[in-house]
């Protein structure tokens, strides 16, 4: 059930990013541009190319969409009592979420682009929430007892 809710969450995230493209693209643009951070010594890291912003944002959306598909496949496999397949799909989707939000948002966005310095464009809390939820679900997926094969 947890995997199913996370799949639904990721599907809604993708829907929001596609239907409200400009708002969330602005977030990526400001983080990469580092235009609301206060550390002058780090500004050499800033990326202001609109082409790069678009590539990064589209890559994020595609990554989220693939994770949503994997989690949905995992949920369907759980419903169909295909536990090994369910674990594989769920694990892949959850690890993709961990990579995106821990690797992409917290590490690259938060530290490399100093997103933590911004009052307006700081997604660290939201990313941490997703890492925590995905990590918890990943533990549950691998702790649940395996059924005996017949």
C-alpha cells in the first residue's frame, strides 16, 4: 500500500510539473542561477543558460515519470501477488526517488548550487521529506516476509 501511495504522489508530481511547467521551471532556473544566494565566492558555479535549465527540468520530469511508472508496476505486481516482481519494480522506483531527491536536490541543488542559502527557492525540506518517505518504503519492501513458493 505504501508503494501505491508513493506511486500516486509521483504521478501527481509529474502532472503538476507538466501542467504548471513555468512555475516549477522557474524554481530550477533560480536554483541553477544562484540569484538568491548570498555567498559571492560560489557564484562561479551558477548556470544561467536557458537551454541548460530546460534540459535539466525536462530530465527531472522524465526521471520522476519513470519512477512513477516503476512504482505503479510494483503496486500492480503486489496486487497480483507477484511479490518478487513487485519488490524489483518498487525498489527501482524508490531508489530513483532517493537518487533524485538526495543526489539531485539535496546534494547538487542544496550544496553545489547553495540552494540552502535561498529564502525563496529552497527545496531542501521537500526533498528531505521525499528521501525519508522513499527510504522508509524501501525498508518496508525488503522487510516484509517473503511468501513460500508453491
